[in-house]
């Protein structure tokens, strides 16, 4: 398990953020079409991520709040096309499916996602990651706040909820 401090925001200026990342020599990992299937669980959140770059089973705990938020994450790398989704779907049931195009960048331990989420729109995510226990929560928080300011993200653009919660809210208003 490792700790992340994360920020999610609506984004109307994705090209400007892309340009800033390139100006800061961000390592571009590529564009990933990701399908995140969230399963019904009693504690935390459990999702299976299927993409052309990232494939993993992710269990995490995170409070819904605007701005930087702490996540405790357990990650298990999976293989594309494995029968895991069928097993989890049968055992737990599917909560919601998130379909997104994601550009992935890194600067040191900070991961950036420029996302276009089906039915939700355009977003930016910033994740300061402590994968080995050497960075304090405060250091991770400072890194997120630095990039928040650099990208010019305004408070009203910050998003409290996960994509899964936002989509579940849309689905409940349609029913």
C-alpha cells in the first residue's frame, strides 16, 4: 500500500496544461483508452483498470473533498484480457463503468492525467505519489499545490468526487 495526494479539476485549458508539462520536461507515457470497472464493496473502492498502457486492480480509500486529498492505494498489475473482470463481476456486482481517454505524464514522483471522460467532459488530475515511504504527506501536499498554482486551476474547478461517483449521480438522475 502506498500514499497519494490527489487533485482532480474540471479543465477548459487542457492545451495550456499540456504546454506547461512539456516546458517542464514531463515524461509523456502516452494516451491510454481506459475502462475502469468499479465493483460493489463494503470498504473503500475497488476498480479494475483495462487500458493499452495501464492494467491493474486497484483498491483505495479516499475522502471526497475538493482540493488535495489523501488516498491509500493497493495496486495489483493485471494482464489485458484476463478473466478477472468476469470473476469480480459475478462475485461482487458492478457499481459503475468509467470510460476515458487519458494522457499520462510524469515529473519525478508526480503523475498527471489529462482526461476526457465519456458523459462527464474534460479534467486534469495531479497525483503526488509516495511509493516507497520516503515522502511525507506534507511534501506530497506541497507538490500538488505547486502544480495547482502552475496550471492556474481555480477553486471552483476543483472536483470532490471520483468519476465513478459523478457517473453514478448522472445515472440516478436518469432513473
